[in-house]
C-alpha cells in the first residue's frame, strides 16, 4: 500500500480577480521507502502539492490518503495529529525557533506531544546522527551556519521518527557544497533509516539521488 496517494486532487484558490487552479487533477502514489523529486517551473504547484501531502493544506476536491488514512473529513485536530505522528517537514528557510537553543528546537515536537520523558536524550541522539557536535547543542540557531541550521531542522523533522520527510527546496538557501552535504544526509536517511523522502527542488543535479522525478507544469503532472 502506498504511504501517500492522491486521487484526482485539485486545489483552487478563489481570488477576487478570478480563481487560481494550483492543482488540476493529480493522481499519484508514493511507495514506502521511495526517494521522489518534484520539479517544475515557479508557480506550477509544487509547494501546494507538498503541503497537501503533509496535511498542512486540504484539497478542494479529490481524495488524499496518508499512511492508510483518508484526510477528507478530518478536522483540524486530526490533521495536526497526522502531521505529528507521520510527517517530518524541512523547508528552505529552516524555520527554526530563534529564541530556543538547538537542542530545544529539536526537542520541541516531543514536548508538544507530551513526551518530556527522555526527550533530551532523543534530541541529542538525532542531532549527533545529522552531524551536529555537542559544542553546538546550546547555541541559538542564529549562531550557526546555514548548513548547520538545516541539519538541525532535519534533526527536528526526524525526532518523532516520522514515516516520511517532505522537503521544500531544502538546499535553496545553501551554497553548492553545503547543499550537496545536505542531500547526502537526506539520501542516507532514506537508504539507512528507510525514510520515504519527497523533495521539491529546482536543481537538476539532485535527480541522481532520487528513485523517481516527477515534473509539474500548470498544476498537472507532465
Ligand atoms: N495561499 C494562496 N492563495 C492564492 N494563490 C496561491 C496560494 N498559494 C499558492 N497560490 C498560487 O498557486 C499556484 C501554485 O503555487 P505554488 O506555491 O504551489 O508553486 P510552486 O511550484 O511551489 O512555485 P515556486 O517554485 O515559485 O515555489 C501559483 O499560481 C500561486 O500563485
Ligand atoms: Mg514552492
């Protein structure tokens, strides 16, 4: 059974100047353990697709199934639980909380889940796994390099042991060398930890990391 499936999914944004169709009928299945890239021009619907996969957003019509559960009819609380239990997000802008230390940022999803017990040790474990050394644990995100901040964001995404990682241009703010190191890390999480990875990128060099590349054009799969 696919870990994510889309059946005739559309997303329409009603705007005063006229509706915008961001997704125009998407059929898609992502299997457990796959590493899938999503590419396509700006405005083609990549982030919209990823946000719906991550239940950050809901479709206008069509059916989405995540980890065996249909998301249509779920209320906000159920969508939140779905995100917390199954999904790790990694964004271009890292989205770390500036006032929390590195380790507190990583621990935060566990605290939200009410899992204070052992949360500090778990945060240390995933930080080490992504290559952040102890000396940085108490720093604030702003004191780290971009590549280090993205590693911390990956640690935060992994801390709950999600089924899959959704990455929206995770190397978009990084130089080539650092971006390659982050791609290597995500590929290792896919290969060694069995994490399903879906990644939006503009960088054609990333295709060598992926099992499959999906091209989007005007809200459709090309
Ligand atoms: N909240 C919103 N309200 C209205 N329109 C939106 C909203 N979010 C996205 N859109 C529109 O939906 C379309 C798809 O946007 P989306 O962000 O998914 O594109 P993208 O492929 O991720 O582009 P980029 O490569 O620039 O990040 C665009 O036309 C965009 O303007
Ligand atoms: Mg986008």
